[in-house]
């Protein structure tokens, strides 16, 4: 798949270091509308760190971020949300003591004209979106700590989807899930892609990458090994990039 | 997804034949079983002390209008601060300095109204108490803000900041007045502490009570309308009626109680002397709700609204549940921490006004050990030190339980050493029971 025109996101020459160690070292990646870009690499390769610069959890030391060709400053998660960037973290980032609706709307509560939180409205909206994502979900009135791994995942996904994201970051969305739930997430990714969202997918499972992604950017030791079109490479090529840091000769 | 859908919300009000009548009743009325447990414990303590007094001392002094009225006044100062402590503990912090903040704000308010303001305004000027309370609460807010800033923006653990604060503000209170006791306070200011004049009387109490009942009915009605609007299951009508009767009954009961405690003979005499009349034979003037109790109730209601109906409250719970998630959701956790400690300071200042008004003086002993009582009240009331869990009404109930124990033991003549042992045991037991309750109700 080739992409022409202005990318939805371009992270150009991003660097960030922690205590002298370069976690991300001059990395450039981009993402187009309706595209899924896989981010691959070993643990500690810098994938999550790079993507946290986009989601606002970390601040880059150097480099530029462009959204639709315009440079933006993302200094905190609020800035990222203002750009319609939504993130599903590996840890899910849920407040365990709050119920599904409170987590879904955390930081963006629906308030009445008097400034009070409209709890019923939020619960009813949560019921609507959950009916779409996970029709079996019933536990609206209990803290999310009482939910199963899959149910928690669906709350985290609902949070990203509800607010009309244009750019979605998914950090190992299927890591803790069973086969059925993994299938559900795959279908959701296809559906969102069809709606024209751009998705960054951090994923360890090569088969999922081959199945879901259009392109893959591979990182090793904080540096970008290369970005390839999935259609042009094999599993072995990708593994070679991840393990040896070697870019296959035939890929662009 | 994989789990079979348990019929939690959709059918929660349908009569489930497998449940016993008690469980069905609790489910239909949606009464918080924790609250019920605390009310039960409180009743047990009250009846227990009364019977002990009646059997061993020949006089049950606990369940008398006089004692319960005094109990309500004594609970106020700790209760006001416990409301703020809930927020602090829910966000996984602690404030050991509340007693010292109370002490220093009370001392500054004492000096201001006794030695400074009368020089400019004249003794007994009606503005004195207002200026004094505003200055006291502002001072508390500033101290709390300083603590919050050191904790949130300078990364010093709250335990250390407020332990330092405890020593610093206690010492400052002593230095401010050179160790003297400042007395008597402004006569209007003194009303904030209760006493026969510092209460709203029979008519005032009925007005408060009726407003309370209207509030209860409005909340039930509003809640029902809201559920219907969003097509959530409704409580059965009998359950709504029961809640209305229970709520209004409790309020009216409280009004009857405070109205049945008359002014003592000495005060009556003073009152009629001032009117230039003889004391009538059948003179009966009710105390009614004490002003500090009304302050506590107001603080409790406002703080409950803050915690359950505003974004601020949401964020407090979210930070307590998972600080990282809160921060990733775009919540400025540092700024929140600063505001929470500032609020705690403000409430300590208010509490300082109530406590010094009650004593009619600002002393160096004011607020000593209050930090421990306040923390104990919040914890007995179900605030989890692990963070994320706590309620305002729980903390106020906790303060009431705590004060009931102390008052009760004084009434039946336990000495201080035994009192301390009992209170210590109750604190540990309460937290243990709470743990058990939580693991069972999960």
C-alpha cells in the first residue's frame, strides 16, 4: 500500500533520553488516514517511549510532530486529546475504584449547565457504546476492579473510540486477552480503519502484525531499523529486522 | 465478552425468589449496608453506655437530650476537619498538621478579635466576628497551600511535610501569644461554638428540619425522574416511600430531640433579667440545633456535593484509584493535590473558629492530638488508607462514633488511661471489620 499526500501524523527526528540513555534516537515515522502502522521491536527498543511522546505522557527532547502537515506541540495528555489522539495503554490506565462510565469519561465528564457531573447521562452513553463494542457487557454499576481482563479492555477501548479519535494508539491491545477477545479487537481495528482512522499498533505477535497492519516500523535500541510495507515482506524478514536490526534488501 | 452476562442492573429490582426478605429489602431500597452497619454500631454504643450507666451507676446519662446535644457540639470541630481529611487520605496522602493548624489559626483569630480589631472598630463591633473568621480561614488556606505546594511540586512526602507542619505551627501558635491564653473572645464570635445562645432555638430548628425534609423529598423525586429519563430501573414505590419516611423521620426526630433540651435555670434567669422580667413559672426555652452543628452539616453537604457531583470530586477518587491513569487522562494531579491541601487548611481554620468559640478562648492546648482524632474519624468512617475509597458522611459518622465513645466513657467514669486503651482497640477493630466487610461484599 502506498500513501500519497500529507500524512495524518508525522513524527520527525524524535529523540528522548532518560538519565543519559537514549531511549529514542532520531526516529522518524508517519501514519496516513485509514492506515494501520505496526511498531515492532524487542522490549526496551523504545516503541512505547516513542509513542508516549505522541500521547503526551512524555515530552520529547528534540524533533517535531506534525498533524495533517501542521506542527503541533504536545506537552501533556490534554494536548494530545485536543488533537483527537486517543491512546489505549498496555496497562489500560483505568482507575480501578471507579465504574465503567466514570473511567470512560475520566477527564472529559459530561457536566450539566450548572457544572455538576451528569452521572445518568454518562452511564446511558456508556451503555450505548458498550452495546456496540461488547454487547454482553452488563457490569455498569461496579468498580472496574471487579471486571475480567477482557471487560476491562473493552472499557479502555470504548474510551478511545467514544471521543471520535482520528489517531488511535494501541499498545499491545491483545496481550492479556483470550482468542475470542483478540478476534473482537481485530475486527474493531478493521472497522476503525475503514472509517478512516490512523492507527499505531504496538504488537509483539508477528502474525497479528501480518494480518492487521499495512506498514511496520521496526525499532532496535532506540533507533529505527526501517519501515516496510507488509505486502512486500515475510514473517522472516520482520523477525530479521527485529532480532538482527537488518533491513531486507527488497523492501522499500 | 466471554463471561455469561450476570443480570446485575437490568433485573436488580425484580423480586428474586432466591433472596431472603432482608436481602430483597436492601436491594430494593439500595441502602448502603456500610452506612447501616455504622448506624448499628453507633446505636449499640449509645444504648450500651446508657444501660451501663443505668445498671452500675444507677443513672443512665447517655440517652438524654442534654448529653446528645452536647455530643453533637463536641463532634463538630473534629467532624469539620474529617470532611477534608477524607480527600487527603483518598488521594493517598496524610495530613498530620490539622491540629496544629487549628491551634495557630485559633490563636491568630483570638489575638485579632481581642487585641487588634477592638482598637479600630470598638469592642463588640458586629463586623469583628466576620473579619476574624475570614482571616482565620484564609490563614488556614494559605498554610494548606504551602503544604500542598511542597508535597505536589517539590516532591516531599506528605507525611514529612505535615509532620514538620505539626511542630512548626504548634510552635508558632505558642510564640504568637507568648504562651498566654487569649480570652474572652468576641461575644458574637462565641456563638459559633454553641452554648445556650449559640443555638437556633425551637422555631429555627423546625425551619431547618422542614428544609431538610423538603431536601430529602426533592432528592428522591429528582433521582426517580432522572432514572426514568435514562430508562434505568426504578426503585419500587414502597421502597421510595420507605426512604422518604426514614429520611424525614430521622430529621424530625433530631429536631424533637434538640428542642426537648431546655435552657438551664441560670441562663433563663440571666435572659429574663436582661429583658427586665421575672422568670415565669413554666419557663421552657429550647436550645434547638447548635450553630456549630449546623456549620458541620453545611460543610458535610457541600463537601458531599463536591465529592460526588463535580469533576473535582471525580478526580480526587481517580487519583486515589490510579494516579498514573488520572494523569494520563489529562488530570493535573499536582494542582489537584495542592487544592486538596488548601481545602484541608481552610477547614482547619473553620474548625479553629468553632473550637475556640466553644472554649470562649484561644489556648495553647487547642487542637492538640486532633490530627489523630480526625484521621481516626475518617478511617473509622470507611476511608481507605490505600486510597481511592471514602465518603464524607462516613467520616462524619466516624467522628460521631469516636466522640460517643469518649463521652460515654467519661459519663460512666472510666479514667483517661482506660479510655485511651478502649479508643485504640476500637480504631483497630473498626478497620479490621471494614476489611472483612469489603472482602465479603466483593
